C-alpha cells in the first residue's frame, strides 16, 4: 500500500525530454517535488518504527526499499542545502554572509526550539518527564525528547561552519569564495571525526553531501557539460556503481561511494525527467515542518495504542495530523519571524 501511494504521487504530471535537457533542473522550484518524495519517504521510515505492516507485496516491497536506501533518503536535502547556500553566497556576497547568523542560523534554531516546546508540552501531558540536562541539550538537537534531532543538529553546525568559513574568506582572503569552500571542508571533516567518537553513524555519514552540493554549485557548468556529453554512458556506469558498492565490505567507503553515485543519478535523471505536481511541491516547501513535527502525532497515537488496533489507521491519521500541524505551526513561526527578523 505504501509503495502504491508513493508511485501514484510520483507519476502524476511527469515530463520527459527525449532529445534535449532541462537546464534549470537545480532551480529551487524544480527541486520541490523531488524533495517532496523524500519527505514522504522519511515519514514512512519513521512511522515504520511503530508498525509491523502486513506482509503483502506492497508492504514487503517498501521494507526492501527502506533497507536498500537507508540514510540515502536524506542526502538530497543535504546536497541542495549546500548547493543553495553556496549559490546564495555567490550571488549575495558579503551582505548575504553577514546576515547568515540571523537569517539562517538563529531562525532555524528559534523554529526548532519552538517545536521542542510543543514536544515538552505533549510529553508532560503523556506523563513523560526528562532531566533538565536532556531538555537543555535537546534545544540544540544534541539530545531528544521524542523528536527527530540529528538532522537539525547537523544542519545548524553546517550553517555555522559555512558562516565562519566565508566570513574568514571574505574579510581576510581577498573575497574569494573558493577559499571559504576549502575552510568549510576542513570544518566538516572535523565534525565527522568528532561525531564518530560520540554519536552513531547516522549523525555524520551523510553530511558530506552538503559539501558535495557546494562543490557542485562551484563547478556546475563544467560538470553539467560532462553529464550531457556522455549522458547515457554515465547513467549506465552510475547505476552499475550503485549495484557494485553493495559488495564493498568497508561501510564507510561503501556508503560514501553510494552517496556520490546516488546524488549523481538523481542529478542526471533530473536533466531528462521532471517530476512536478502541487501535492509533492507542498511537501517540498515544508521540509522542516513535515520532518520535525511528524513524531508528535505518532507519540500521541502510540500512547493510546492506535498502532496496535489498526496499523493503517495509525499511518493515515498520523500523516493527516502532521500536515495539519505543519500548516498551523508555519503560520505561528511566520508571525514570530515578522517580529524578530524585520
């Protein structure tokens, strides 16, 4: 059932260029529907933690898909976060970088902490208590009070490292963006090493995609020319690479190569294929809300054992409530932004 619903979403209003390429495939409007697909996959991945679905052909297919993709469902978000931020820095220069602390980092943290407050209220009503230390650390995503946290912690660090890197580059290194990119590369590798010591692999094994997005933006024209001039050969090689890396025993090498092949595959497919519809666009525009709020209805419904009464009722109600919460919370956050970020 899950796979069937996702296929319907994807195939609605799809476009294909047979003898040409979409040259604006990385435009923010043209990435929304693909982001929407991955938002839905993240929702299914999280809700599957509560459910033991019926082993019909659709559900078993989803579990195989989930196992095959794993953390790959978030690499597209990280890649285009890096791509979009570097693009904005190239266009906005010093003024954009100077405003990053307020407009990117502080805004993300305030939005996240508002949602943490909602989780605290819900957990309190469900008679769940947390130590003060956990609550304080949850405000930056280092700990969790029932919410998803690692991605937010990573994205705040990545925004902060980018801000510091390009402040140094712009102010002290002849305003050269590439120097900022190199400094940021160092900061991100420091993050990977540090998180390897203190956290599980999913905290750091995908953040390299943020960096890949920045490098792709820097060399986009040259890379796109290579893709276009060798399109079908490269598609075949990339697909073979995705199959081959499964047999590499070292997890880190295997997953790193898998990320590169997967992102390349998505980029190249997007040059020929455009998935664009208003339903997926909604999810693509509301990544933060759909990601961070989805566990709230899951917590409440699982507290009342709805997932044990009817699996699909739990899934459908959770999905609808997540959408409703996203719309409501977005309006509240927009109001907060209007007072703080004038």
